[in-house]
């Protein structure tokens, strides 16, 4: 189709009608539940995360009412423990991280000029997992079964079933389910940023929001999996009495603290950086100029992410660590202030150099910077070990944390809410109500949390449900309580404003006169995406490229029509965004929801020790995943190529490292390898913490024979799969199938071989941490061998069914990526348990 043909108004109207038919989401509530359009799923995400925030806020108000006066008896100690545990857990796990993911899956497709992200069904699966897990965890408080060990759940108080009830299992298994959705969102966001950028949008032309989301999603891959590893050890101790954290049987509670805070401190930056990313979008808009220091802010974001993984031990300064550890982690905690300050000063300088147009979003942004800087200054204080020893476990730390989170997460999100509400709904929120809400929240936050610095320095410990009048802290606590209700009043004004917005008149297109791609969206809220995918030559194309919006609307760029009636977008190369292929996206369907329900059954039923029903749900989950993959991925198209305009044709099928599926597998396995590293870390942690590991007198050990047999079988399965891929590519389909059969057999044989060592040697995992961690590594590796066998069988079935050919081989290439990581797992696991160390 030529550009002259696209000038015909009647033809354009027909094209838009076809696009509308393809991209409009299903009508009706029940049909919308099955929708997988990221725009729609993102809205559900936002509303659900916002609801959890309101719920956690109510819990906080009850706590502050209890602490308003000395010797108060509004709630008892047990209820108070449940309140503060759920408040922290909901805010961190069910609001801060999901909200950033929700905003990202709405904004990224539009920021990147894409019709959607590459795996919309994965986003839908992540949402349903988040919703089910969140309702399960939050609802426990209404049955007096909520977790009560703090949002950090330190052993041994939480691992001993005689000291903690069912709430600890609900927390651990429910949040493990939610972590699945976080990793799924990270996969979607990374692949989206790397592979769905419009032609011409090189890495140095990406919107800063995309850079921030890429950095944060990569952080999730390295932060959440150690917590998943810790969850595995935690639940095996609670459910099976394997003593990972029981000091009397060789365990160590500090192992949990290490695994938790390797996740816990980077998570602060995981929720902070996306909020700063919102600043990076709205500051240039209201400064009316390009953001200054683009390379510096990208480097600062990457530096912040890197340094954040060297800070976790500053939560453990009071645990008796060696002085060299204190010095290193204290220095790292101080150093992270440098890239953080670079980002803040870039925004200030951009505003200074621009022609500032004051607005409600910018008011929230500047106010949040003021609050965040105060939190940052107290962060530098607690990063010093001598001061931390004095302030640890006092309300000073509570004040610091909330200044950072309110200034670095909550208020920036409100700034983004007022800035992007016209984009999401086509309606503007009230400037007057927005300013009233801002001043209530700003004043209330300082009144609530600044006195906590003083009460903490005067010795008030955190996590106490009451305090005696003799401490003289009643006035400070009353002020904090009044401040908390002022914050609540500000949030209530925002909620009222949101409820009124549907009855307001539509805002004009791009009401802030911004320069980035997301504002190409029309106020009619057309969920099918932009008219054509543009060619990008600037970071602010609406400002810099002549007639840019008109050309996009008239379909003068790429992929202006949905000729075959399919959802499509362009896949580009990672570095320079050269067009590579056209990808066809999944449409509405029930599979993501049903898969999430089945997987939720595994976690929820295990919580109540209903293991056989949980096993059934596991089998159903596996069947759903295979059905999903069989019918929804690696489809052989009806034609090899598709015209995208301007005389260009792109293939409709690609495999290997150029395809989104390959990248999704690689990223998923990075997360899996990080979780496995957490388990290996546990083994060597015990080895270094004990004078003798295994302990003297323990004669049971897996030996070398069976671990080496399992190692050989695992490597044989890997080699056969790699060989099958190479031979299949050259047309040797029959030989490739035989190799897959051989690989399937060795993977299956690797399961009993891997378990034979600890089983035949009679290792009792309840006796000591050594047999427990050996069994854990063996089971983990054997489960991966079973998954390898399922994948090899799946690829073989695809080949036999004619769904995989030498020219359409994405399945075997993606499975080979899994097998590479599986081989590394096999080597690390069996070398560790077979060689380091032997029993004397």
C-alpha cells in the first residue's frame, strides 16, 4: 500500500474501522475479565493496588489511634502485631511494587509507540496471581489469622509453630504467589523495552521512563529470587521441620536475614526509581524544555541499582558482624547517596533552566523531593554503624523509612496520577482539590513522622502496642496520630476527586503539551493503539519532528492497517531499534485467569496442609500452561512476510535471540538461577558458620557416586538437546527427534539418580541443617530435571504434530536456553553436595 493510497479519507476510515474491530476490548464485565489488552489489565492493576493501599492505610490509622495515648487499650498486643505486620506487608508487596508494574504496563506501550507489550497474556496472568494472593493475605485479618511476626518475619519466632500460628504460613505462601506475578511483570517489561521500541528509537533516544523501568525490572530478577529461596527454606522448616534456622540443630536465623534483606533493601529502590521515572516525564513537560543531563541520569539510575545490592547488611549492624563487614557496608550505604543526588539535581537544574509552568502534578513532585531529601539525610545517619546501634529498633528508623517511602514513592505516584489521568481516562482531575489534598498530605506527613525522630531518640522502641506515661512520650505520639489522620484526609480528597472524574468533560488531547510518545493517545480512549508506528528521530518527537502527530494519525508511518484482522506490532533490534519482524499478539482468553486460579490453589491449599488437593491443582496448573503454550505461542503464519509500509516487508515468524520468546526464556532463567544461587549461598553460609560442616560424628553423606551419575545424566540431556537443535536446523528432523527422545530419557533418569545419594545414605533432613540443605539442593535440581523432561517431550510433540519445522523452530531454541541454565544448575548442585565437603 502506498502513502498516496493512505491519503484517501474513505480508505483511512475503513482502515480505522478494521483496527477498531481488532483492538477494542470485549464488552461487558464478564468478557472484560478475560481481556488481555495491557491497557485494560493495567487499569485493573492500578485500581486493585490503590485499594490495597487504602486498606493498609486504615490499618495504620488503627495503630496510630492505639498509640495516641499511653496505656491505651483500643486493641490488644496480638491484634496490634497483626496490624503492623499486614500494614508493612501490604504496602510493600501489594501496593508499592504492583503499582509500579501497573503504571508501567499502561504507559510503556504508548511511550514506545507499540500496539501492546509482547506478552499481554502474561501480564493478565500476573494480575490474577497478584489479586488472588493479595486477597488471601489481606483477608486473613478478618478471621484473626493474619501474620503477626512483622513484615520481615524473623525466625525463630516465626518458624516455630508453637510460637506462631497459621498466619506465618499465610504470609509466606501467599506472598510467594504474589512474587510470581512480580517476576512475570519483570519479564514482560524487560522484553517490551528491549524489543518493542519503534524504529529509530536507539537506546540513547529511549524515554527516561523506559530506562528506569528497564533498570528496575532487572533489579527484580536479582532481588526477588533470593526471597523466594528464603521462602522455600522457611516453609520447609515450618511444614517439614527441616532446621535451617534452628540453632540447636545447626541452623542459623541470620541466614533468613541475609536472604530477606538481599531482597528487602533493593526493594526500596525498586519502588523509588519508578517514581523518580515519573518525575523524568513531567519535569521536562512543565519546564518546557528537554531534560538536561540525560546520560548522567541514566548512569545514576544504573549506579543506584548496582549499589543497592551492596546495602543489605546495614539492616544487620546490630547482629554482631565483623568490623570489616561493618565498614564495607557502611561505606556502600553512604555511597548510594551520590547517584541519588545526581538524579535530584538534574530535575532541579532542568526546572531552573526552563520556563516553568506550575501545575498540580509539579506541586506534588517538588513537595515529594523535599520530603525525600529529609529521609535521605536520616538514611545517611543510620548508615553509620555507631549511630545505627543507638537508633536501631526505635521509632527513629520508622520515621526514616516513612519519609523515604512517602517522599520517594507515594507522593510521586500522586504526581503521576494527576499528570496521567487524562491519558488513562480522557478526563482531568480537579486542580483545586488536588492542591487541597497535596497540602493536607504534605503537612500531615511531616506532623506524623517528624516527631518520631524525637521519640525514637528518646528511646521509644518500635513494634510496641503501648507505652507507660512515665516515658513522657504522649505528646509526641499524639502529634503523630493527628498527622496520620491529616494524611488520611488528604487521601480521602483524592479518592473523592477520582470518584467525580467520570462526570467531568473530556480533556483535550495532550492537555499538558508534552513532547513524548504516550500523548499520541486520543481522548476517546481507543484501546487498539496508535494509528501507525512512527519513525523516531528525537527524545521528544512531538516537539521536535515536524507534523509528527498528523503523520501518525494519517497512517504515514509503519504498520498502518490490520489487514488480516490480527493484533500486531513491530519487533526491533535491541541496540539500534532496526525493524526485525511483526509479532502477532494474543487476544482475549480465559487461560491466564484459569492458570492463576490453579496455581493459587497450590499455594493456598498447601497453607492448610491439604497436600493431595494441592498436588491436583499443581497437575492442573501444568496442564493449563501446556495448553496455553500449545495454542498461543510459536504459531506458523499463513505467509512468510508482511508489508509494513514504505516498501518494507518483515517476517511474521522469527526464532532465536532476535525473538521475544527467546528473551523471555533467558530472563526467566536468570531469575531462576538467582533463586538457586540463594540456596547454594545457604549451603556455603552454613559451611563458613560452623567449625565442622558436616558436624563431627555425622556419618551420613550423599557421597560422590550418585551425585556424579546425576551430573553426567543432566549434562547428557543438555548435550542431546543442543545437538537436536543444530541438526534440526539443518533439516535432520528424524535424527533430531531421536536425540530428543534420548535427552528425555536421561532427564527422567536424572531424577532418581539425584535423589539416590541422600536417600540411600540415610540422611535425615530433620536431624541437622547439613542433611536438610543437601536434600533441598537435590530436590531443587531434580525438579528442574523433571521440567527439562516435560519441555523435551513438548518439543518432540510439536515436531510430530507439524507445529515445528526447520524454518519454524522457536520451540526447540527456547527450550535449549532452559537447558543451558539447567546444565549450570546440575554442575553447581551436584559438585557442591558431592565434593564440598566429605564426611570424615
